[in-house]
C-alpha cells in the first residue's frame, strides 16, 4: 500500500499549501490506492517519526519496504515507477524535467524567501520589498516562457503538477494576479478531477 504522512493541528493559513498535497495529487492522477498516516505536529519532531523524515516535516512516503522523503523525489519516483506523467520521448522528457527542477530550484526558493521575510518581525521594509521584487522577476520570466500555451510542455506531466503547487503559493501571497496567463494555468490544472479530489481530502485535515 502507498502511504504518506500528513500533519494535523496546523494553522488554517497552510491549507492547500502543505507539500503532502503534491504526493496525494500525483497518486490520484496515477489512479493508485493510498492511505494517509496522520501525525499531530509535535510528534513529527521526535522518534519514531524522525527515522522516516529526519527533518521532521511532511511528507514521507512508503510503499512496501521503500521509505523516502522530499516531495520532488517522491513525485519523480512515482512517475518513473509507473511510467506515467512523464513523456517517453527523450527530448520531451528532458524538457519536462527542466520544468520540474525550474519549479523546485528557481521559483520555489524565492517564494519561500518572500514568505519568511514577510512574517519576520525583525525584517526591514526594504528587505521585504526586495524579496517581493525578486519573486516578481522570476514570475515575469516564467510568464514569458509559458506564453499562451496550455502547459509548459505538450501535455500534463508531473512537472506541470509540481509547478502548479508552487504557483499556488504565489497565488495565496497575492503576487500571481499580475500575470494572467499564470493565473489561468493554475486554474486550469486545479480543475482536474485528480486535484479536486486530492484537495478535498487534504482539507479534511483542518476539520
């Protein structure tokens, strides 16, 4: 059975943004059975949880004897194992992987930095402004790459899934609205049945 860890008792502001949603959505898209393993927040900072996820975060993922963490690695593992959500042709697959790591390495860190700076009581207004400008610069380039296309690649892949979850953070922060094509991109992918089911089940964690 495919299992992944989720948190309970966490702030309402994190609804729809916690990274276990990525794994849940991928499993829905792949049509695989799964179950969530619930942990109250304090339990993730102690054993035995730390033996599965040494940083005390979610998700970890297990299937049989396999146990792994890092949402990006889990998504790639699932796509490769089941030979779905990644193109078979070499050039198309390479492009999808580029988009995948662009989401993880080029876009998401700046969104995280913007968020952390925004909530830092000691951060100056200048540093908050700089963090936002850096995010907007990345999104402007991303918007140009997407253009008027439906996806960054030819079809929906694990890269589009990951990029959508990353851009939802920008949406929640109120930064995405100035890029209409990225807004439409996120909305389009949020309309997929797999995402709707994953989000409904994710939101049940919040009561």
